[in-house]
């Protein structure tokens, strides 16, 4: 009479570099399981730390004094339970299978790509899109003229609020406001009374003029990013132009409280401010709301404060 082994059990195998479904035999020993997991996970058997989680129950460590003799049947294997593989090697000794930077790749020469007829570049040329649009310069000029008209219109609105005392200096004050406002067009708008702005201009000249319009968005100010669903907060570390980023206008460099950004305060090798890796973000001024926004505390009551 022959004995039949227990049926294989489908389990989910999770490791730092992979995740897959595998059929596991309860008749295997722990040592056999580790040997079979090595080519799947890339973690050497001697450095695997295994645990079994069934549904919402606490994880059970798959360990034994004698792993060569202890069978998996001794553990509560259930279909689609999860076995987690932890790599116990020092980080420097682990192989990062997700890093493709060292993998040799084919790069087509630019000249060859430009002569191909089945490329995106060829399609854009045929459709006259982007830089191949003969009307592209005129479109850009239209945008510039529209910006100039907006500056002029807002300057007229500002001049309407002058007090009689400033009537004689209307031309000078208007010129200064328009000059400053046109250079900071995307930072803020005339939300405050224009009369104090004119007084400051006439009294202080160009000593710190940007603070007159940048009173809401200034370096070291706390901000939260908009829309509110973004939920990220930080401190302004830079305000100004960033030629390395496509598009015209002013950018606001924010040092985020959490590493949820895309840079460390530099763009294409040029540094604009100092912050930790992935704690930097460059956003348009309209995406910043200045205020007393403390760092979010996952254990605190920030949600109640923002209701």
C-alpha cells in the first residue's frame, strides 16, 4: 500500500524584488523551500527569513531547530496565504535587480533616428506639430502679448487707487509698480490695497521691492501645496526663474516635510537650495498657499484642525 503526499497548496511569495504565486508542497522541508525560493527571489537560502501570514492573522515565523527535517505540514498552510521572504544580508551585499542603470542598452544615433520614416519625430514633421509648426513663433508671440496686456490692465487698476497726495507721482509710481509686477507676474496679484504699495515704493525705492508683492510667498514661509488633496507641506527655500525646467515664469522651490518630492533642490545639476533626497519640489506659485501650516503628524489631530 503506497502513501500519497498531501496536495500542493497555492501560496503568494513576496520578496524585496518580486511577488508571485507558487504551488508549495507541505511535504517539503523548510530547507527545501528555501532552496526553491532562491532562484525566484534572488535571496540566498542561508540569508532568507521566512514568515507565513494567513488572512488577517499575525505572521508565523517559518523556523525550526532542524530545518532539514521539519516539514511545512507542521505549519498552518492555507490556499493563498502569503510567505514573506526577508533578505538578512547587509544592504551593501544585496543585489538590486531593479536597478537597470548598469544594463547595456542600445541607443540609436540621433542622425539615424532623424532619417527614419516610422518614428514619432517623422510623424510630428508630417503633422507640423510642435517646433515643426510654421505658426509656432506667432503663437508664442500671441502668448507674450496677452501677458503684456494683462500687466497693463492690472497696472491701470492699481493706479485707480492712488490717493490725492500721490497724484503728482502717479506716473513714477505706476511705472515702478508695472515694472515690478511684470517681473513677478506669476507670484501674486494685487490682493491688498494698492495705496500702501505706492507709499512703500515712493518711500523706499528699490530697497527690497520684491517683498512688496511677495508678502504672501517669501523664502522661509510655510506653505501647503494645492489642491488640498495633495496634502504636502513644507517651507519655501527658493523663488525665481529655473531655466532648466521647460516653460516660462517664476517657480517656487519648496523643501517638503516628507520625502515625497522629485529632487534635492537641484535641477539638471544646478543647485537652487539644499534639502534631503526627494524632499525638494518646484511648483508654480498658484499651487502654494502660505500660512501657519505645521508638519503633518500621522498620530495627531491634523484632520480635525483642517475641517
